[in-house]
């Protein structure tokens, strides 16, 4: 089978107003990461075009494009009224001169609206010349976007960075406006690619990574493992963007740095042991959790998808028991899932003291009698701090039997959360404590790594929509590979971007084996002894 050719619609290069010191920014480093994930080319703008001035950044972009024949320029543009930007006619001349085939706007950051009197002349020129317009979702409210699409029905608009859970806003817009396209850099709802393909076909769906902030491999995995026809994958991976820009990027290298990346690039189940240390579940017959669409998210659908990826076992906290608000119902859903798939399902018991009168009795029932090895007190559910005395019997049982605990900040400040982790680590030295979402940003990775290094039994769990480029490598380097655990948070998020984030990370094969599954197996083996 031929390899998919990925063409990234969402990359920026160069300096910008804020960059964590660990985030890559040089064009050469970004191209290296595109290589690692097997990405053939990328449409790029300059970071200074956003944070300082489009004119300033667009000039700098020329220098960066010269560094690789796989990069294609995208200018950031402004309406002309304030006198700091070109007229549409002059802009068109410059776009042609510099062979720029797409433009991007940042209305919120650059202080303008997408109404007809402001961007009408500019968008009319783009529409007439068939030059696509890129917009970040956080920059363009749906109310303004709908007006733009209505006024310019032949203008191709690629909406980027739209977060998961927004389907009820997005789908009516796509139903109404056939010129609206989207990327999957943050649109990670469960089974989103299959859902959108069935509804809209492939031509309006685009691969995009938001490099260098996000992992190029994360969004790639969503497409490689998609349950859609091969021709549709080709369109979404890169064919749509190549056609839109009328260019053909050079072929990408095969991402064969190890068996993990090679198998992932083919959409094959990984041959190494893969265990999901953090997942959820929608009850059979359900499709919604806390108001969020979670389609095809019961245990049968989850196991089917996990089998395609090679995830052999998962530790589950059913959604109805956490954000849904009924911990007892959640534990029952967990038990039912294990009855269906006893070799696949492990679980987190949830106990909400606001409803459960005897925490100690509930803990004995679910851990000692029913044999579940994970605990998940949850501040968002109960608004009870994890160190509150009401939880003490549960923690004591967990300490006696070497259980593992998933602890989410859950709306608390980072410092309050860290203080609680420190106290729990001191009190319960036999409990393996997971600090959740530890790679969601470099700032959080730094903070959590310090705690994990201080306490032997405090660990760092991945999972987050941000799929921060380089953050997994940072945690492995700073805290040690034995401290880092793979998880997906599915079906709140689709598991495939979380999977790709790790599969294409700059780690040795032994490190990937440990993070993907070896570390979790070690903890499972020590529980209830």
C-alpha cells in the first residue's frame, strides 16, 4: 500500500511574543519534527506576523521559506482602513510577486471584526482570485464567521484550532456554508473524523498540527487510524491542501526511526504492549457526557478502536461517575464493562462523600471484594479537597494494598493542587499517585516534574488536547522514563491524537515501551498484594 502524503495546513515559524524556552522555534528544528512524523510539507506563516505586525512578519517569512523546499508561505493580512496595510489590489500584486497562495487573519488579536464594511473589499478580492483564507477559531466568533461565509460564498475558509466538543456549533455552520473547511489540530472529539466524513465527505477536512506548539504526529494518527476509505484519507492528509494551493510538496521520508513510528504511520496495531492508564466511558446506549457529544463511546466501540491501535488494556473512570455526578452509577458501569471484557478493563473507583455515607465501606466493597485497583477522588465532582479527613479511610486502604490514584487538578489552582499532592505523598507512601495532564504545557511539566522527582511514588500522566510538542521528551528527561505514563482521556477526547503524540516523540524505543505500557504493567503487578 502506498504511504499517505501529509501536508500540514497549520504551522508557524520564527520568533513570537511569548515562547517557553523549551519550545522549538527555529525553522530547521520544525522541519526536523516534520521529518520525524513523515510530513511532506507545510503551509507556514511567521510568528511575528501575529504578535507584532503582519508587514514585519511577512517580510521575515521569505528568509525562512528559503531554508526548505517543503515550506509554502502564508501571509497574515489586515483590512486597509487604518492606513497600516495595503489595499486589496496592492496586496494581490505582492502575493503574486512572492508566490503566496493563502492568507491568514487574526481579527481578535489585531482588533477588527469580520463584517462586510471592514473585510468586505479584502475578502471579495480573495474570493475572486480563489485565494483561501485561514482563521483560528479563537480569533473568529461563530456569529462573525457566519456573516463572512454568507457574504462570500465562493471564498474557501479554513477554520483552524477549533476545540473538541464544539460540534453543535460547527455542524450547523458546515451544513449552511459549503465553503467552510476545518482542520483537526484541536478538534479531537471521539470518532470525530468518521463522523464528519460520513456527514460531509473528505474534501472539507484538513490535516493540521499547529506546530511548533503541538505535536505533528498527534493529528496524523487520527487520520492514519481513521475508519474511512483510503482515498478519503489521502484527501484529508494532504490532497485537499495541495489542490487548494495548486502545489505538490516533495515526498516525505517514511517515519521509520523505530517499530512504533513505522507501525503507527501505517495505521497498524502496535506490536509492543500498550496500556491506557487514564480513560473514561459512556454507558451503553449513551452518546453525551456533561453536555459534550461523545459518539460511539461505549465499551464495545472503545474496545474496537483500541484493538485497531494495539491498546491492550485500559483503566477506566466512567463519565457518569465523575463529571456526570453519580459516582455509584459510574462504578456500576465500570463493573459491567469488565464483565464484557475482563482481560481489557481495569478501573478507577469513584466515591463521592456528598452522596456516600460510609466511604470506608464503599472502598472495601469496590477494591477488596470486586478487585478494582485504581482510586479517583475528584474535586470537580465533590468540591472536597483530596486531603480532607473524609477520604482518610479510602487512602488508608489504598496505602495498605498498594493501589494507584489518579488525581486531577479539577479546577483548583496549580499551587493548591501541588500542595495536596505533596501532603498525600508524605502520608501514603505505598500509593502510586498520578499527577494528571502533566504535559499540557511546559510550565506545568516543569512544576509537576519537580514534585515527581521529590517523591518516589509520584508519577506523571500524559493526556491533554494541547499535545504539547516536546513536553513528553522533557518529562522523560527531567523526571526519568519510569515516571511517565501514557493515557488518552478518551472518549472525552479521541484516543488517536494522544497515541500519536507519544508514537512520534523523540524517544528511544525502550523509552516508548516503558511509557506506552511497561510502567503501567509494573504498577498493576504490585497492587492488592
